[in-house]
């Protein structure tokens, strides 16, 4: 769809611009390190520069863009950044997954089956990346602790900047799909211990492929 169609005319406009830019980043519309010019974004989204400026400030707080040399650029993750993010994921996500596993409803179970079916049906890197993100968004949205949920979503947005790069590898997609199957089985069984163990394995497996995406950063 045209980028300008992402923006409705109902207030607050800055919130809509913020959400629209986040969607564009998840879709890899901008490259890591690319400078984001207020005037260009305003024309692209058919809004004034003021809500764009406010949205960019919020994106900077989210760790998705950074101010540099008087401008704004999309965050360029380094291997050190990814290592730090995955250290936090290893500490938080198994615990969160265990809590989610024992709190799901029958309706949630149906949603997990649908999300897994979408991943299985994916026929391209983009389709699988979107299905992977959707599955993750599903279980993270079921985390009762809103601060924990917000923290994990923040890091997920950062990792999404390079996720499609890792999923270009067919083996990465195969490993990720197997991980989704195992996670879904644990969630559907309501098994907290199993969900924690599978999440730990899923995070560790994902890191191996993210690490491979930064060969220039290795000593």
C-alpha cells in the first residue's frame, strides 16, 4: 500500500506517524545506518514535519534510531549490541514463556495453532519473517507483566532490523520453524517447565544465526 495510506487523519497524528515509521522499519523499508530526513518523511507520509519530529524522538527512545551529526539515522546494530540483547532475552524469555504457558485460554490455543500454520505455509523469506514475528507477538502479548512485555517488545523491534538477513539462510528458517513447533507444543500442553526449556533453546539457536550476520565484528 502507498506509504501515505498508513496515516489516518484522526489525532493524535504523532502517534500514527510513530506507528507508521515502526511498521516501515519492520518491513525493512530503511537500511541500517540510513539517515532519516524529516522533510522527506513528511512528504512520504503526507504530514507536516512536527509529528515526524515527535515520532523520531520516540523512536530514539525505543533504541531504533539514533541522533548523529545533527540528524537522525536508523540504528546500525553491532555484534556487541546483539550479544547484549540476547543476554537479556536469555534471562527474561524462558521465565515469561513459563508464565504464559499456564495462563492460556482455549481461544489462545486456537490462535497459536493458526500462527503456527501461517509459519508452515510461508513460501518466501518475507512471508516466514512475518509469520515468525506474528508468532512471537502472539505469545509476548500474553505476558501478564506489562513492564516485562514492553521490555521484550522493545528488544524485538531492534532485532527485527536484521532478522530478515538471518532468515535468508534456509537452514535458519528450518531451525526456526522447528523451534516454533516445539514452543507451540509446550504452550498448548500448558507445560511451564517445557516452555521455559524450549524458549531457552529457541533463543540460543536464533543467536547463532544472528552472530553469523556480523562476520566483520568478530575478533
